[in-house]
């Protein structure tokens, strides 16, 4: 599920291999598409365009990412490099690029105009990555209880900082989702059993939110 940046449209995908686009203002469905062969596990709008998205397959044997034109219902480009299930997709807010994470232990940075990734970050487990709201920085978790921050314009120089979250996390401390706050000052990190908000500059814990379980309220 994903919203356009202006909040006017919503896209969803389900186990029935359908993709729906809704108008939030009119509370109505404006488009219904099918992906019979591979299904759709993850889908994200590109920029603020309700007619284009990047989609990841639901099929366990297909790890290709698709640049999908909803208007003509066709794939504009296929992105082949991941060798296992895609775990995250994050388009840049205004540039023609996006990030993908995978169970193949890699984060890839893609240019929509190229078939192959322009950068690769190797990890030690399932990876996830996300841009901040301005697209200046992206955060990556690469299978360790750490968050790594990269300058989008100078990613080739490597991370400019990283935070070890083991002091804030218990159980399985590997992040499943990482998301910047709209102001860019905080990072929301979800693990299998915790949801924590940390400072995006120094990684210090700001607060912890209750998650499902017998002790949550």
C-alpha cells in the first residue's frame, strides 16, 4: 500500500493478484489492474505520479522489479539483479531513482533509465532501505542491529554515520522497517517485537511504542 506524495491517490495490492488505485478525495476506485503470473507483494508510486509505480513480485521464484505504467498497463523496464525475495522498495521523492532491499543480503540503488543497479551495499541478512523526505539521505539496515546513513549524492564514499541499536532493542534486534519522520529528525524502526523512535542524528532513543502482544495496551 502506498500514497502519492500529495495524498490524493492510494495504491494497494493483494493476494488475489489485483492492484487497485483509489482517489482519496472521491473515496472511489479509479483503476484496477491484474498481475496474474507473478502477483504483487510490494508496490510504490513513483514521484507524485498516480500512473507509474515500481512493483515487486509475490512469486517466490521471481525477483525482478517492474517499472509499471498504469495508464497503458505495461512494464516500461524490468530490473534484474536481486536473487531472493525483495523486502523493501523506496522511490526517491523527485529524482528518477529508487532503493530496494532483499533477502539476498543486498541494498541496491537503481536509476529508472538503466537496467542494472548503479550502486550495491552488501549486508549480512535481509536488508531494507528508505530515503528521507527530501531525498538527500537514505537509511539502510543490512541484517545487523545497526542503521547506516548515506548521502544520496555521495553514496560512493560509503556511509557517513551509523547507529548501533542493540542498547535499545531486545529479542531479535534486526530492523524490519525503517522510516524517516517528515521533518527528517527521527527514524522509526520496527523489529519483530519492538517499535522505537530514535534520533536521526545520533541514534539515541526518543521513545518506544507498544506493539501487539499480551502486555500491549
